[in-house]
C-alpha cells in the first residue's frame, strides 16, 4: 500500500485565495486593485475567512478515508463490519486473589460472589462464589475492577485489604499481577485493526483471522504471532505493552472469545514468547565542529536509541540490528560509535522476543 501521510483536496492558502478574488474582481470591473487600495483590506479579510472554511472542508473530506479518519468518523468506518468492526471499549482489570482463613474448619467456608477487595481507590469484586473446603485454609478466586478503564497494574502482593470479610477471615493477597484495565482503543490501534477485519470473515483458521480475533479480545494485546507446529495444533504467542507478558486472566478471556470462531478440530494454546535478553553499551564520539552541540547530540542519540529499542522489544520476532545502532548514532550527530553490547546482531525467532535488560550510552568526547 502506498504511504500517503497527507493530502490536500482543496487549497486553503489565503494568498492563493486572495489572488483568485482579485482576478475575478478585475474580470468583472476591469480594475486591478493596487496593494494600497483600502478595498484590499476587505478582500484580505474575505480571503482569510474563506481559507478557514476551505481548511475545514479539506479536513472533512479526509475524514472519509480510513487513513485519516478520527474519533466518531473512524467509528463510522467500522460500523459497516457490524460488531467485529466496533472499537474495543474500556477494559476491566482482573487479578487472582488468594483468600485465607485462620485455621481449617469442619465445614465449608463460602466467599460470596461480589466480595470486595480494595487497593487505594480501586475496588475489586469476585466474579463468582468461592468455597474453602472443609479441612482447607485457602482458595484462589478471580476478581475484577468495579469500574472499567485504567487501573494500575498492581504487582503481586499489593492488594491485601478486604471490604466484605467472610467467616474466619485471616488474610488475602493478589497472587497475579493486575492487568486488563485499559482505556478505550485509541484511533491508531483501531485503524490498524479495521484494516484486518476482512480477514476475520473466514473461520478463524487462517493465521490473519486468529490474529484479528485475539487483538479484538483485549486492548492489552499489542502483538500476536501464530504458529502451527503440527496439523490442527495452534500456538498463539502474545505480548502486551513493551513486550510484557499477558496475565492468565486475559489469556482465558482470549480463549473464551475465540472458542466459537475456531475450526472445530483446532487445539489452541496461548503462550508467552521466550525472552532473549540483551544489553546496550555504547560510547559515541563527536567532531570538534559539533562540540557546541554536545548536549543536544547526547539527548538526540539517547532518545533515538531508546525509541529503537522500545520498537524492537515490543514486536515478537524482531531482531536487534548491530549496524542499525551505529547508523542511529551517526544520524543523531555522532562522528563514530563503539558498540560494546550487543557484540553482534541479536537473532530472534518468530516465537521469541528481545528484552533489553540495561542501557548505557556515554560520550567519549571529541574525535
């Protein structure tokens, strides 16, 4: 597909519009208005006003195309595909709570559905009833946020307060990281997914169809790779923001979403890609001519390297290019760069993802 970053359907340059007005005025009256004529001020004002109208018209026309549509106009683009073309709404955060009692009892202890737990201002409620069996002291239950949208990704052990204490309550804690509390799908991600909608009209057997339905299951999923190691066996590798692993709660949600869309014989498992660790250790040098720009060059190199690493470590199967690191440094103002780590390209398979464990970028001074 050709990349069209911008396009103008109607010119909105006030100078060009003014020239058109003056040309028409001369054709109608036979008078060429000089720059000092007081009437020019009136036509300057009209030209400016028309330029604003044309700019608005131009933007409205662009909104008819998927590449440029935003907000509600983008939602209307998805409407033609029915439910599968809808924007992913705010996600509901989930985690697994381990609920304990003081000691084993001679009867079952019921933890009702809707039992509430709290962390800061965020409340989580159990989605189903939990039962600590007679003679046992704990049970794991899935809870979800009482409100949709953003919820911090609390680490294991951070949620340990209960609102609705059950019989013989002792303690509680989350044993998985909180995930799934996402805002409404943004325009860029939604636009990419709408381009993939046609693939979904097939049974989920084709790889592209699986990818579409997995991404549509949760806004947490940022990249997907599909493998079929054997006939009828489907391995789905997924990652979240910056290559983070996806929680088991979200994986179960994805499996449930694609259950009625997969070919009957397909056996599906959702996996985390293996991490290939690497570190960045770079010393760069600048020319004497650029000595006055040293601070700016340092900032540019660090920002561009960090952006490159962020991009590489967010995509399954994306390799780290040793030569690209040198190119980035030079394009950012360095005269030369010494790359100590990595010592060569970081090779990553389609079932793996690169993970940067440390970044050290320093100036070696003038070269």
